[in-house]
């Protein structure tokens, strides 16, 4: 205390107020003229002088107590408020100030003057009457650090008895606010429909680890708490023992209380959390209506706080669950090796999720109406199954038998606290595994609305399975369903891949040339001089099919036998023979797009490369020739448009240039056959370059791409800007050259050309007939009912596609002019026939 001087307090009388002998220490000073004095129950005053009002008499500086009263002290304090401030600041505790503040805000009541000696009686083993703790530790905690309150409450809620701890804190606040002698707290058990008395963890009887004690049935005609829980209405009583509604009174405590205020505790959603009873021990101290309103108001906010704290706690739990599920997803979906692997991981994660001792997963066999499991009863040790459990035989039992069978049949979630006390429990599994089942949490696993399995958690390590376990596991079960579904799909795909490999081996064997064919062609001598073959008018259709492979070998060696730009100028003759014969074997027996057509296109490209003054590199020439030979491999005699409209599997794989992509993939597949790689002597860069050019050249044979390619090259040619040094110019020229060779039959002499067109339309009409069967309307050129329009259709095809293509090619490569002359001669014939048909139709 500081040393500032305060005004004296004079009194009337003769007895001086000095410290009693019994209170005076040996070193206590003698009474001073203006002493320091303590007036018990009021204040301690220090001062000197004689000013500040005359409230009594002073006898030689000594103060007498005979005439001292509250009025004199009040008058003095009214005239000296600074003294009161100084005294309160120095001598009065914060707890006492809190109590003064509550009394100041509360209307006066009769209990304010009750004897102080009666405030420390103990009820229910709890010293509630001692209010020196004021508004409980919460108030001081909030005053010191408001920001940490929610986090602390959330941590407390997360504990096993967290909700009870918080409710006790709330009840303690209200108890201090209404100056009650104590309180009883009850928590509602919804499953048992009981109110459970909960002792205070800070009381002389600490809360047991098992939580609340035995409860009272929620009903009327028993205790006050049971009545309030049943009606969820506030009860205010002067004497609960005299009320016939509560024959058992408070239900707890040995001292007869004389006033009770019981209120229901509800969360923000209106659900009942519990009941709190405030009581007073003495007569004439009943609770007032104002105190009831204050209690209801405080508890309303308190209940909302509990609700928000629970929401915060549930968010933390949900966050942990989300992190757990993310770990599950990564672990399961990143490592789908087999169904057994996925099942093992699911059981391990499920076991950790609910802290179970064992986990089992049963799958449904719908055909046999059974549940089965190859891996079951994963033990808790290190999260892996014991060797004996993983090596046991498959367990099977009827789908309607046991707890798992009941769940699989009904889809109901079962949380069983006593397995052997439940008639649905199938003891056969325990007999087979030698394990003792106590508690069970069993849940169905769905995929697309159908139950595909049942997961069963056995024997929770800490108490029974809870509702929170059910909710968490229900979410986890969704991921289980997805994981099992994908595992099944993976197994199907894996089996399909194995079947595909087997089928591919069979097809490869039958689609490859035989060793007899290879040896026969190898023994046939290759002609050294074929001058006529380099003519544009040469008809490949006049060559026997068995001799065509020999001509291919001749053209290949003639073009590339001395390639100097490749790593090895020599080509493996045996690989070339096998490749050529296998290519021939992989062309289907369709009317036009067959091996004969492939040979004619390859011959046409051979002629262009041999006779035109081009600057294609040897690798580009090699790609062009091989692409022409393979450009229609496995052609089905149908157009790309038909493949798409008929929902062909090929159209599902290749959305654009459907057949052309398939032709290239077949080419690569043949090259990958053993002994068929004609490019094996190329270096890596050359090999990659050739395959890339072959792919591009084969795709260029799609007439849907011709118009764009023609427009690009024509713009370059018309501006006389074509340059062999520009790769884009070379690429577009290769595309046009591929189209020109693909349509080479239109440039052959008339007799050859006329016969070829008949074969082409035979294939077109076959497609038109199939389109009609499917309810589609074929194009005119594919409708055999419009054969009379064939000449006119040919005129349109030549004028719109063929002639512009050859004229553009001749503009860049003048040596190809004979192809232009041939197409023009045939155009004249078709125009004559179109005119004749037109005259006949008149």
C-alpha cells in the first residue's frame, strides 16, 4: 500500500480502538494518536489530522467504537470516495468484487441475510457452498485469454468425459450467478432412456473413469431430474420432498434441501443433453422468478456454446477422418495388384479406424447365395494377419446365416454389444477360427445400390462400438465399395489381357507366313531387269498373286539396295521376305481393298520415285514405299463413315481416320513379329523417323484429309514458292503423292480402269446393302438400285478429286504428267457414257 495520507475518522466515546493483546505481536507498535485500525466486516482506515467531516469524537487522538455504526461509516465513505477506491484496490480480492457485482445486479432477496456459518455445508459429497472460486475457472480463463477458450473446450469435448466436464463448468457459472448452495448434473442416455448422475471432476468425489453412475428412468413419478428430462420443462420448488410428483426427491444427496431449481440442458438443435438441479439448503431462501430467468438465459447461451464446441470438435474429427480416407485412397488405388491385396488393406484400415481387435470382410457369391472370405480375422498385431489366419481355407456359409448374413440380406447396420447374447450371431466362425467374439460392428458394402460384401469389426479395444464409430465406418464403407469394385475390374482387365495375349499369339501364328512359304519365295530368283514395270501404264493386275511378292522384292532392292544414308546399306533378305508375305496374308479377301490393290499402289509409288526428279531422301522414299504397301492392311471393305455409324469397336478406339490408324497399327504389329523387322539395321533416330513418316503417309490416304492438303500445296505451287528445303512443303507433297498412288487405278488404260471400277462398286454395293439392313440410307454410289448413275458418279469423282490431285502433283513433279493424261482420257470415256445414259433415260 502506498503512503499517501487520508482524512481521519473521528468517533464519539472513550474507548480507543487498538489491536487486541491476543492479536498483537511482540513487535506490534503502541497505539498511535491517529492509529491504523481494522473494523471487522467493513474496512481498514489509515489517516491523520481532523478534517473530512465530524462523524464522532476523538479523545486525545484515540478512536472509540461504542458509538460506531453503519450510518457513520457510510457518511464517511460518501464524503471520502477516494478512500474506498484505495481500500478496495489494495485489500479486496477479485472474487469478492465479482460477488459484489452479482449482488448489485440482482434484486435483493431474503437469502442475502442468511447466516454466514451455514454456507459451507456439503451436499452429495461436493463442496458447492464454498463460492470463493466465484464464477469458476472459466471466468478467469476468459479474462486472461479469450482466444484459447474454444480450443480448450474443444480438447475437453474430445476427451471421454469432455461433455460432462464442460457442462459442470457451465453449471458452476450459473450456480455462482444465482448464489445457489450447489447443483446436481445429469446426462441423458438416449439409448437407455435414462438420466445419469455425473459427479464433478473437481469435487471431493472425482468422476470415475467409467463416467456417469447408474441412472434413473426418464419418466414421471420418480425424481425431479427424471421429470424434467421427460417434460423438458423447468421446475422451481420450495420443498421437493413435499411434492407428490417427486416421491424420490432429488435422487442424490443425504441433506434435505429446501429449494430446487431444475432446468433441462438442450443443444442448439433442441436435443436434450441433460438436466441440472440447483438447490439451497435453508428455509426462506427459495429461488425467485428472476433467478429462474437468469438461469434459463445463461444456460441457453451455454447450451449454444456446447453446440458450437461440439461442432468444432466434430469438424476436427471429420478432418482427421478425411485425412484417414485420403490415406486409404492413396494406398488402395495406387497399389491395386489383386483382390486379396485390396481386401487386406481394407481390413487393416478398418481395424485402425474403429480400434478393433479383429476385422473380417465377406464377399457375396450371388450365384450360390453364399458369403465367403479367403482372408479374414486380421489381428491387431502390427496391422497384419497372423500366418495361420492368412493360410486358412476359404470360409463359406449361407447368405442369411449369422450377423454378416443378416446384414447382407437386410442391408441393416448392426452394433452388437454382446455377441453370444444375440441369436443372430453365428458361432461356427468362432469354432473354425478359435477366436472369442464379444462385440461386433457389422456394415454392408454397396456399389451401384447393390450389396457386394459385408465388413465386420470384432471386439473394440476400448469399450463398446459407438455411434461415432458407425458414422465414420459408414463413410469408410463407401471407399471400400469403390476399392472392391475397381479391384474386380482390375482382375477382369488382367484376365482379359491374358486372354488377349493368348488370342494374339494364336492370331499371330495364323497371320504370319509359314516357313515353307518363306523358303519357297527365297528359292525363287529375283529378275534383274524389268523395264516395263517403270511405266505409268503398267498393269499390276496382270501379275499372278504368287509372283507379286517377288516383284515387291525386286522393287525394294532396286530402290533401296544401295542406300548410303542408313547405318547399314544391307537389308536382311529373310526379314524382307517374311515381312512381304505376312503383309500379303493380312489383307482380307474383299473385292477391292485387298493385296492386289496394295501391290498396285506400291508399284505406282515405285514408278514415281524412279522416274520423277524429286529430292526425297532415301529414308523418305523408304517410308513412302512401305506405307503404300501397308496402307490398307486388314481393310474390311467399309468406309470410315460406316464404321462410325455402325458403332464398330475400331471406331471406339480411333475417333478420326478410323481405318487408317488401324492400318498403321497393323503395320507396326507385323514389324514386331520375330524375324519381320526390316528396319532393324537402322539407327534409333532413323528408325523413329521412318516409322513417323509411314504413319503420316498412311493417314494421308484418308480422303477426308485430301482437300486440306491440296489447298495448302496448291497455294504454294500457284505462288511458285515450293522449296525442297522447307520440311512442311516436303510433307504436303508426300501427302499428295500418297493420294495420287492410292487412286492410280483411275489413270490406267481404259480396259483396266473399267474393270477396276466394277470391282470397286461391287465393294460399295455390299456396304450399301448392309446399310439398308440396318435401316440407313446409303449414298448413291453405294446403292445398287442406282447403277444407272455410275457413269455420272465417276465423272463427278474424277473432276472433284482425281484430276485436281494429279494436276497438282504434275505441277511440282512434271515427270508424273502421264498420270494426268491417263485420268483425262478416262474422264472423256466416262463423260460419253454419262451422256448416253442421260439420253436413254429421256
